[in-house]
C-alpha cells in the first residue's frame, strides 16, 4: 500500500525525478510484484485513483436533526464558530497522527448519516400494502383464530420497554378493531402505528377513543419518550383524570419526569399550561390539594437543579407557572408563604450539613450539629408548624438536638 502511494506521488511529480535511480526502482518494483503474484500470467489487478486534495476538506452540509431518543447531537459539518473550527482542526490532526493497522488514517470523529434514520423503502412499501385503508371495513369484522389469539396474547404480555418486530406490529394493526376491547392492547397499538405516515396517523387518532378505558399505569406509558403525538398524550392525560388524589400521588414523580417529553418551548413566551395538557392537569390538581401541591412544588424544585440547561429552564418555567396559579387562589399567598418557610428550613439544614462536613470524627460531628441547632440565630429549635417537605402530611414544629 505504501509503495503504491509513493508511485502515485512520483506520477504526480510530487517526488524529484532521478532518471537512473527511477529506472532501477521500477524494475525492482516489477520484480517484487511478480514474486508476490506467484509468477502467474493470468492474474490481473485494477488500480482506482481517487481525487486528491492538498489540504483537508471540510464539507458544508444541511443541518440534520436526529430523532428523539437517539442520543446523537444535532450535527452540522460546517463549524458555526471559531471554537468549532478549532475542534475540526484538532480532529484533522488526530487523523494525521493516528493510523490503523492497515496503515490508513483512523478517523477521530463521527458524522451523522440521515440515511440511517430513514425508513427502508421496501419495508415502507410493504407496510402500506399490508395496511391499506381500503380494507378498513373488512378489518372491522376480522376475528383471530386460536393460534393467532395465542400470539396476540403473548404480545400483549410484553413489558413496556420491549420493542415489537415489524411482523408483530402488522399483526396488531390487522386485528386493531378486535383489540379495542382489551385495555392492555392500546399501548401496543400505539407502538405499531407508523406515525410518520399522515393518513395512518390520522386514522389511529380517530380509533383510539373507541378503546376500552386503560389503567393509570398504561396512561403513564403513553406519556413516555417514544410517544410524540400530542393527541395521544392528551388522551393519556384524560385517563389520568379518573385517578383520585391518593392514587395520583403514587405516580406524581413519574409524571413530573414525563414533563421533559412534552412539546414545551422553554424560551417561548407562551405559557406551558397552554402548550401541554399534562402541565395544565398537574397544576390544576396540585392547586386543589395541599399535599399534592407540596409534592409537585418540591419535585419541580429538584429538577430546576438539572445540569442540562434546557431542562433547567423547562422546569423553572413550569414551577413559576405553578406559583402564578397558586397566587390566584383565595389561600394562595398563605400556601406560597408556607413553601417559602419550607425552603428556608431546607436551606438551613443544607448549610449546617456543609459546615460539619469537614469534621472527621463522628462524635465531634454530632456535637457540632447539636451546637448549630441550639444556636438561637438559626431559629431551628422551635417555629410555627410547617409541612415536612419529604412528607407534607406530617407537620414539624422544631428540631430537637438531644442531650
């Protein structure tokens, strides 16, 4: 390989020409080639010369956005600023420095290929033929035989994270009308829909309201990261309305996490309540129940500390709108004052924890903490009752440092 590269450079006049030496070298190369080929006259070689450039080429392509959940950042091969240009230069240097076992340069960066995320044309054509809407009337009367019923039952027993094969998706689609009577089947049906197909997506949205009402845990799955259709997510929120406050409290943490998958623009001036039915639902229920309100407030406060700037802005926006909604209630200012006192209490506990962190001895650490709690300036021994942030059904009136 290296020898061929040198010959190519010689042909391009990139190497100095020495007639007597070139003659000897080419004769030696010819001899070596004959030996490596086993002196067979029937062997032939095809050499392909690709275009060469004196300097590294940086391609400027259309900026592609990856699909949600792929974990690959939006890529553009043209550097948007000087820092990016510096990265390109360092990458090109790493290409020149490192080499693979074959002697070729080893690339040090990844390039996003949009073709990898597109549907296979053959599979898309097959799906359209199998799911032709012209057979919709016939599909309504389809009933599976015993064997297919067993296959469908096995698919419905899959866990929420298990992916469906294309054959399983086609089977779910074929018997979609039959499955509307089974509440477990809705989440599998949503997975089987090709949401990129406008006609299929529109048909699926019209069919979902005909389904038997699903459980709350199934509604949570429809609010996950893989469901992007806002009408489906709104349907899941409608199912959540059937849960009472105690049941909703069990799923509140997961619902707060699901907010990051809503189509909310953190920097937009539009209220998140208007953009997301889930935000509107959670704030409404939290305003009507003190315990739910306390939990929602602190779940949102924790998320505002997220190192991801976009998520931080998202949850800050929702937390602010919750406070605005509380302010409109008759007792809203009182509830907001309680939350502020909770925040002061948590802040003071955190400051004390930082202060005793440097003390190594356990006994001395406990003595230091008791001393801080007894300090009148901290006002930790006794105060007006406030709900415990970890469990708002319990009121605390002070800290007992012990003997």
